[in-house]
């Protein structure tokens, strides 16, 4: 109540005299506590509609905010303005400007990127520049009533789909080709059904491009629209945490199932056949090879061969959709990649028609026929909102391409995606808690490599404090104050738990399992496995891919936490040299407070 009263007081002091001096200002509109639809808890304090632009004002009562708090406040109001610019239907052609006002810091006026930071006595002079009657004023009531369509998380999108709600028409999803990809799969399924054929469709995409959403929409479309009420499609994943999270969110275990359980029941020449004729296999490039299946299920048939044999047994027709992530093989037995599918086609008893992007069709010499279709290649990251270059930056970072990484981080930050560096975990926690205070639907949490044994020294144990697959649902879905929620910042999610899922602002905890040597990245030589255990073909590639997964989970941004350990000094220096902004340390914050007190 006090904060609201202070913002009201500051606005009256600024606007009363300004309205008398320039009557044109009386045509402006003030919206207090403008709630962003579908985003519970996200409310800019004030949206001020002038004659030709939108001002987003966020008021803070802090008389002496720490540098971390101020950074979080600045990023908060910048994100409000960015989201209104891109997701509010009536704002696409207007300038949307963020303003941060500290009610108890008179004399303050500075620019922090695109954000203007003001004290209460400077607001009037700042607003004066926006008073003009020379151009026609846009329709304020139409703006207030316009649709706001935020980019849904994977979980919220799945929940809407299976509650038979239409997904919002998101410009970014449309430009990324999601609709065309789903339409291409529907056409291929219809052809397979009508002609009694066997079809394999492969959808490729960078992390966060919406492959899983495509699979879920396709299953939904076949079940609700195409199948006339019959269930003829199922979404399968070898990613146990993803299955757990989606089943937890949907309160349904029929449409989303674990691929290994599915093949245990129907694979390996078993007599039972599934009800569904269409199987969507998420992360199909990670399908187990024959040796891994032998170790885990007792028969030497690779998962690609198991699926195609099952398809050959189906009455009439079958279709398999493989969703292919790039550079995300992180388990032993997944390193065969797409080659395993070509081998399965060679050994199949039935002819298979392949639908795939042109860039991978040359890998499938044993398909009976090939239909190239570039609508099946998703190249734009949806997860990270506007950071289309995030995946390219992560690739450059992990390839040691420092010049390219520096160039790309500048572009990413300009697009509204924040990446911070710190050696102080408590500072990282303070930032995310401050930034998302009161935002019920926002999720932030700790991510770390499963091999980061050094984190035990800073109180984080990837094994004892790690989220198990069966607990992933509550960790990702439960509200921030729930003890099981990721927002409690007490339990780590490894690459195995977070793959295919997302957080708004993860804290990625760096381990000594991937260190910068001054020339390149190095990972430890794995210990000799116990008798009967398998040695990875390329353990370093699995480590690099693990960090590729961890670094591509964020939607708004991420913090890279590199513990203050001698073994990671070179890694920290390398990340510093890539021009990543650093969160201030506690000693710097203490010095600021001493100077203010003095």
C-alpha cells in the first residue's frame, strides 16, 4: 500500500503542473497495475499512453538498492517494455519505452541501456519531451483492449492443447514455421493412412526451436481433428524428466509416454500391437543402439530397428515421426545419431517413405523413396524469446571461437536476452529473486552438469541435491513458494533432467568437468568402468553436449556461476574475455554502502 501511495504521489507531483503548462497532456491515459494477460503476477506499475508512444513506468521504494537489486529492477522494466512491444497486438508499431523511478532518490537521472532511471523530481522534465500535438494520437481504448499473446512455455502450451484451447497466435511461432511443420506432418500422415504405406518423417531443429511443441500439436491434431475422436497418435520420449513434467502438468499419462516403456511392451517381436498407428519420438537422434538395448532390455535390437519392425507388423499403415535435436547426445549408447536410422531402413521388411529436410536426406540411402521438405527444419529458437542467436553463441563458446562469441553476445543482449557472470552464488540468487518477485508463473532454478563434483565444495552436490526424474514434475511446475519448486534454489537439475525443458532464468553452475585450458576445452579422462559397463566412444563430446544442453535452457536469460576455485580460474577468465557483464560481488556492494553512509 505504501509503495502504491508513493507512486501515486510522484505521478501527481509530476503531472499536475505539467498538465497546466501543456494542456495537450490531458489527453494521455494512465493505466495503473496493468496486468499482462496470461502472465499471473506480471504487472508494470504504470503504463502511460502518450499521443504516439507507450511509457512503461516501474516504481521502487528502495532508498539505497544494491547494485544487484538495481540491475534486476532495470532488467525487469526492460522486459516489460520488450514483451509489450512484441506480444501486445496494438504495440507493434509504437515506441515502447521503459522508465525506472526510485521514489526516494531525488536528483537521480541516468541511462542504463534502453532504460531511463529517474528520481521523483526528474520525472516531470523527462515527460515534458513527450508532450506534442502535432501528430494524431493513437486510439488508447483500442490499446487497452488489444490482445496480448505471450510466448507460452512448453508445459503451458501442452496444457492448453490438451484442454482443447487454441494456442495464441504468436508472431514469432508463425515466423519460425511451426504451423507449416505441423501441416506437413498432417499431410504425410493422411497419405500414409489413405494409401496403406509406411512413412518416416524427421523434424530437425536447434535447441528451443519448438520440436517438442510440434510433436504435441501433431498428436493433438490427429487425435482431436483428424481421428474423429479415436486415439491414433502418441508422443514418446526417452527423456524421463520431460515425460514426468508433462504428465504432471496434463494430469494424463495416455498422450505422453516413456519410449523405453513403450518398446518394452510392444517391441522385440512381442505379440501385442499398440492402438496408435502414429508414434512421435522426441529426440530420436538419441535412440539407443543395439548394445545399449542389450544391456538394458536383454535383446540386441537397436531402437530404430525395433520401431521399424513394429511398424511393419501394424495392420495397414504406420507412421513414425522423429524429432531430431542437434548436438544433444549426452548418454552412452546415443552416439550413433542418425546413422542408426539408415541402418534400420536397410534391414526393414517393408518399404519406407522418408520425409526430411534437404540437409540430411543424403544420410538415408536405404529409404525406398525420399521426399525432401525444408518445412521440417526449425532454425529459430522460440525458448529464448528474441535471442535467435543464442544457439550460435553457445556453439561458438564451446568451440573456443572467442571473436565470434563476442560478436554474438552483443547481438543477443541487444535482442533482450541477458547473460551474466558471477563467482558468488548468493548474488546470483538475489538477482533472480528480486527480478521475479511476485511473478507466479516465472521459473528460475539451479542447473549443473551431473559430473560437476567440485560443486560439493560450495554446498551443492549434484547427486545428493539433484532432482530425480520422478520429481521433475513438481520441480518445474509447482509455484515459487512450494518447497519442491525450482524457485527455492535448493536442488540442482542436471543435463539429464532439464533436457527438452526450460526455465525463465536458470543459474548454470559450472563444473571442473569442462575447463578452459587457455587454448581449448578439456574434460577429465573417465575412470575405467566396472566389469560389464560400457565405455563411451567419445566422452569429451558427451561433456561438451551436456553443457550445450545446460546453456540453452533459458527464456529471458541466464547467470553463469563459476565457483571461486583455483581449478576454474582460467575458465572464469575466458568467460570474462567474452565480454559477459558481471554481477557485482558482495565486497563491491559493501563498499557501495560504506561510501553512501559516509
